[in-house]
C-alpha cells in the first residue's frame, strides 16, 4: 500500500502540476481516477496535503512502466530542475546525477550545481559547472512564451509555472498590472499576453536587459520596463494598479506601503513570502497592519502554498484586495 491524496477531478490537473513542481509525485507509480476524483501517489503525504489540500488515502497504485527515471538508475531520488537545456542539480553527488540526466534526456546539454544561496540586492546565486557544455544562458518556454535567462546573473525558476498561470488567468483585458520585482518577466509577459497593460520594475540591470529582450522577442506591446529601485519608480504613483505582483518572498513585507499606495481601491495584490510550516500564513498580520496604518483595509481572497523551499519551510502566496475609504 502507498500513501497518496484524493482530489476532485476539477482540481486534478492544477494539483498534479503543483505536486510535480514540488517533486512530491511518486515517479514510479501511476495516477488513477474514478468518476469524480483523482488519486495521486505521493512521496510525502503531509507536504502534499499542505500544498494542494485533498484527502489522505492509502491504496495500491499501478507501476508506471512507460519510462525509465533517474531514480531507477541511481537507486535514490535526486533533486534537480530543468530550465531550457540546463539542469540544475542539488545533490551530494552531482557528477553521478549529471551522467544519468545526460543519458536519459536529450534536451539537456548542460548540468550545473549551485554553490551559493540566492543572495544580494540583485537576488543571484553562483554555480559550478558539472558536465556538458559550459553555459548559464538558455531559452525557457512556458505557457506559449519564450524567456531568455542567464541563471548566474538573474534568478529564475520553472517551479513557479503553475502559480504564474493561476495569477494570469485572473487578468482581464485592459487591466493595469504592476509587477514590482519583475525579474526576466515571467509574470509580466504572461499578464500582458492576457491583455493587461503592465508596468514591470526590475532593479538588477542584467535581469532588466533580459526582460526587455523577452518583451521584444515575444512581440508584446503592453509592457513598460522600468529599471531601478521600485521605491523610486513608485514615488508619486498612486491609485494606478488594478493588480500588483510582489514576488520577492524574502522581503516583500518591506514594500507593502508602496504596494498599497499604488493600488486602486478594489485592486488585488499577490504577495509572496517564505514561511515556516508551523505558521504558514504569518505575513497576513503584516499585511493587515500595513493597511490599518493608512486607514485602509485588506480583504484576504486566497491563501496558497506555491512550493516547498527548505525542510519545514514553504513559499506561500496571499492574495488580498485593497479597500480604501
């Protein structure tokens, strides 16, 4: 018997993508379904329930004999993500994992391993080359858009793909979207594709250059790129955003005043943070304090887990509506 979770069929594909991005789906077992539900075998039932909800189950899942996985060859489950043609491996034996990945996946030409956390005002991390071609630049495709990325000069992860789509699907044509920490543009461009008018702010010059290139390459006309500190660019901008994206999970709470000021009354803010499993949505108190300090209100619309970040720590999102008197 294997532990899994049961979710309604209507929620099945979103839950599957979320669990896949978090490396929680069992790689050797197949999902199953009945008339109204999807049953998913998982590696950590507690984390899976925290991430997508559902009902815990324990049942026999059929083996997935359709493909050979890295786990099959290594006898253990390696941690890696693939961005374009580059695999990022976080493992004690990266050489061993690299050999397996290059043999299994023809789309991977480079394997690198991080040698630092995401640090500094530009949110970058350093890597060592492990195998294959020596490069950190690649093109990543997601939701019908292409992104030029340079993993050592501008932070990027594919593990937010489901979350980016969730936000973009709420966008109405003509909406004014403010992306306060845009990076190379994965939120901004997808919102523009949905018909929004986007102001994308990015402090890191390398990321801002890639953002401009991605706007050009995808032929999107509705994105204004502002390079520099978001506080400076938002000074004097009031009541201008229907939707604000705050994807700076280490320190977004320090910019809540700017987000509230820029938002229209009734505008929605998507706020991201890293939190402990013991208090997943702790930033809600900071959001409420920031609103009350200006005599406004914040109506929480959605609380969600985006991905696991470290042992007992998660990347979470709080959507809230700004209500100004």
